[in-house]
C-alpha cells in the first residue's frame, strides 16, 4: 500500500487521534484502501504520520470497535468488507444538458442574497488588533465548567429525555432557569408558558415576522439599527419606517403614529450604544397603548451592564401586554450555541410554538440541557462577573485611547457593553478604511451596513472590545488613527 495514501494536515482544533481517525475513515469510505490488503502496521503508520505508535494503536482499536476495521491475529488490520459492500461505489455525476434545466432565479419568491449584510471576516483571530464585535474571548470562557455540564447532560440518567424527539417542547430546566434567574434581573416575571426557547435572537425575530407581519404591516425601526432585524422584516413587508436615533435612543414622537410594530434596542441601542432613559421608556409604552402598536424589545446585551445601575427592561414596565421581549445567550455564553428566548403573552407563545414546530421542531435538547446545568450550577453568574471585570478594564482603556488618538470621535457608552460606536472625519469612507486597516492587521466593523437609508453616511465604524487584550487596545487605536491620517494627506 502506498505511503502517500496517508497524510495528516495537523490542526489545533482536534486531537491527533481524532485527525487520524478522520483520515482513515475517509480513505475507507472512498474505497482508497483495498479490502484484502493490510493497513501499515501501527509502527509503520506512526513513522509515516510522525506521531507516537500508541496514538495509532488506539485509533486502530477504536475503528475495530466501530466496525470499520477487522483485526487478524499476527496478520494486521484490514478494512471490514461488509461495511464497504453495503455502500454503493461512487458514480461519476452525469453532466446535465444545458437546455431543459430549471432557471432557478425565476422561481425565487424572495431574494435574501441581495440584501446587504454584516459580513465579518471569520479569520479575525489572525489579526493583531481584532476589534471584532459579537464574538467571545476564549481566555475568559470557563471551558472546564462547560465540559462538565456537557458530561452531565450526556449522562444515561437523562438520556431518555435528550435522545427523544420532543416535538414542540422546550427543556423545562432551561425555561425554569430563565424564568427564575435571568428575567427577574431585568424586572421581568413570567410564567413558563410565556417563554419560548429559540435558536438565538434572529430565529426569534424570524418567527415573529412570519407570524405577525404581512405586506400591509408597518414596522418602525431604529436608524442606524440591527441589520438582520431590518432584513428579516424587509422580507415580509415594504412598509418599514426608519427613525434616526439620538443620544437617548429611539425618539418617541408622531413618527410612531400609525405603525403596527416598533422594533427597538432600548437598553443598549444597536449599534450606537445609547441608552433610552426611563422617562422615554414610559412615553413609548404610553404611545403604544394610545396608538395600538406592539413593541419588540431586543435586550441583546442585558448581562453586560457593568457601569451603571441597570435600567429596567421595557417588558418590566409593560402593563398592557404590548411588549415582546427577546433575549440571547450569544453575548455571555457563545454565539455558536444558538440559544435564545422570547417572552410574550401565552396565546402568542402558543402560536409561535406551533410555528416553530413546523420550522425546526425545537432547539437541540443537549444544548438546552447543558445550558440549563451551566446556569443552575452558578457557572453563568461567575462568567458574567468575570466578563464584567475584564470588559470594564478594556472599556476604560478604549475610551482613553480614543480620546488620545481620535479625539471627539466617540462617547464612552454609559451602559458598558462590548463595543464603541466611532464617528470618523466627515470626509472618511470606511469602505476604503477597512481594507487599509486590514493591511495593518487591524480589524474594524464598517458602520454603513447598519443604516437602511438610500444614502448612508460613510464615516462611522464600530470597535469591539470583547476579544482584544487590554494591552493591545491602545496600540491598535493608535495604529488605526495613523491609517486614517494617511487618507487625509
């Protein structure tokens, strides 16, 4: 057997044993290893791959246990012919004729690919100065605690629950943790049947748009605002009103008259970081009652207020069931978990639950139970305290660095949070700034994507602080200021 069949492209995200297994399984299933020919001995394979012999032995034995290989005494390891015989040989795909095939663009009912989206580089870790938003600092995340919760969730005692199809049901333990631990901190008290688990905030918004919004529905939104929310509602209705925010968030005035829904991020306006004062919150609720509209509140950074006393959520002030509340674990746990929750009147939750069943039935049981254990054992509270300490230091350094190198470009967010909204010189075009900054290993987020108008301003951008070390913030801002200065020359 040719040694060139076996090659290991080492990666840090998986153990050597896992990588060797993946290589061998792929070779077996693609029939690149002849059935009657022995694999290289464990010693020979270790030499080929440059790993320890014990690693190869453990991998071979695991593949024997799973039926991929057969072990023959004093002969070696062979591909299990029964496994290969059960799989048809891959055929070369036939070339489709050029005429008679569907013209797919004519069949699309909607065109989401044509929308403007926030496309951040996925390789942000390679940047020296990653001012990225919406990501998690791996150094701050308690991987040991999460692994232990995952181990408990996988236990046989609860296996009958998580292995089953639960149709429209949510994990009762997770719902109870949200109901008793998270929501009361925001002044919200809800019953279990007023809470729905979602696959993050975006899934919650899509469910609401699908259920509540038609082409005749009018939706008022913040400008600038959450791009994905604007795109989701834009798929359902053209009647979207963009209301420019001020230093106190969404203005409450006659521009809200006649709308059906208002989408807002009052506690930490996205992306400007403004906080809506309590007086304006009461005014918004009073106008919602008077004008008969419903408010959709996205409390996306509820757990990252480490500066001021928390302002009560709109939902906590609501006395007429006019606020739909959306929360997420993306900012405190991690965005890849894809877990969030929605709080609303029970009749609305019941209908959303039925709709969710048609779309995805329920969120993954194991993810729900792991998150529930993480909350119940106090790990989430500890993580939030850790994030507060780290973010507050970075928040202070970021403010000082901006004042020193880009004066009068930003105000320190009174809420805290994990980003700064920066206003560059009026002549600046961030479409040019972003690639110039990337060439200096600086990652920033352009602000134009957050505006929905036809002629968005081009001199705004965001600087995230959740994933950059405190010692890198000042030199990163200084380097960014130097890049901006080069455009002025």
